[in-house]
């Protein structure tokens, strides 16, 4: 795999549609529930263009166990984050899919992080990784991104308090070197930034790059947008370079990273479409609607084309001044749950009858 942002949209789309068609056929043959849903919904099975690729609502993974491999081939089960008592997605990975996701994640981050492993601070607690075969979305993210670092230091104790002494010692040890920081947006806000403010603690992370994603809803509730988040982290913690990413446990490895201009980009192995929240028709550039994500990676489960619960806008295509080709977009929040329930129910009805 080469530089992941080098293909123009038409070049990428031709290649991606072919691979997605192969995956649709594979999942229809290997996952009876998926086949039943597609047959009942009467969609085009072999797509000529991207927006014809059949999709399923992402929340189906909370309601059903969907997999396209035998039980003895499953090496890892990922679960989405959710509050106590809430249903979570279960994603089944075989070795091939898990390896492909890890390799692709490395490629997609190379333009930002380079190929050299950096001293790494994980803005989370080590206890998230206790069970090595069943991971939460947090655990999966930490495990995936830890491949970019060395000398991993976990900044939070198990009780979610900040290890201030350990953090200061780590920063002193690697002073003058570029340091990689990784964490989840809301946790960084709640347990790192707010704690630092409460204790009047000013840290200097020096030549650091922060990669973060997830949990924006809670920050938006506090009227904190990307620009505010970045500015406050720079002022309080001295973090100079910050890249948000968009991704989900249902398509691990398929992440969309912010460029230097603050736009999320679709790499060569994945893409996004925007659909009307009522009619599900594909929307043009500049219009706000539901985000559909496609990826060539998921082979052990039918997650290659998913309609999410997130709202977004495609800003442009092939012309971002950062130099990366393909679509670039923003995420605008989440649709109220009830509005998508009908779509999910339709697919489940198809499976039952």
C-alpha cells in the first residue's frame, strides 16, 4: 500500500467499487442473515457506482451477531462503547481482517507520524487492556495506535486520576524529542485538561503531536468545538499539533484523519457518502445528511458498507489545499436515535421472514 491520499476520487472510486462488490458477494455467501436482509430489501447487489453499494444501518450490530467466518476462526471480539445497560455492537475479527486493519492504520497515519516510532503517552488507563480477546472501542483504539509508539506511558491511574509525577518524569526523560500523545476526546477533556486546570497545572508537552477521536457529543453539550479544544490544550498543556480522527468500532482500521486544515479525509481504501436522513438519497457536496462509510477491510463480518447515526457534510473533493486527494468532510453531530429506528427495523424484518 502506498501513500493513502494520492488517488483522485474517480481513480479511487473505480478500484473501491470493484473491491466492495467482491465483499458484498462474499458476505452474502458467508452470512445468512446478511443475505436475507439484502434479498428482502431488493437492493442492487453488484454496484456500478459507489452510491449503489448496498449498506446496512450500523446499529444492526447492536441487535444481531453478524459474522462471515466460522466461530473457530474468530480471534478477537470488539465491542462498542456504551453506558451501563445499553446494548453494544459486537464485531468479530478473524486473523486476516485483524492484520489488514493494523497494517492499514499504519499506512493512513504515516503522512502525519512518519515511519519512526515515537515516545508515546497514552491519555488513558492501562486497565482498559486487561482482556486481550475481547476489547471495548477504547481498548481497540489504544491497541491499534500503540503500534506507532515506544516506551508507552499511561497518564491515568486506574481510578482515572492523573499521574502527575509520572507524566512530568516522562516529559523530562524525552525532552527535546518528538512525543506522540493518543487518547479519546472526551476523556482528554474530562480527565486531563480539566484536572490540569483544577490543579493549576501547566505542563509543556514540547514537540508533541496529539491524535484523538470520539466523544464529541459531550463536548458539544459544553459548547466546545474543535478550534476551542485545540486552543485550550495548547494554552494549558503546550500541545502544538492536534489531529482529530473519525472512526468507529464497526469499521476498525478505517479511520478518517484531519489534515492540517482541520478537514477529515477519506483515504484510498475507504470512503464516505452523505445521504438524506428521510429519503436516504445520496446528497451532493455541501449538503448535510447521514454519513455512510465504506471500507475494503471488513471480511470477517459484513461491515464494508454502513449507514451511521452521524451527520456530516462533504466539503470538497480532490482540491483541499493540504494536497491530499479524495473527499474531505466534517462531522456535524448525531441524529436523534428514533429517526433511524425505522430503517433498522426494516432490515431486521427482512431477516426474520
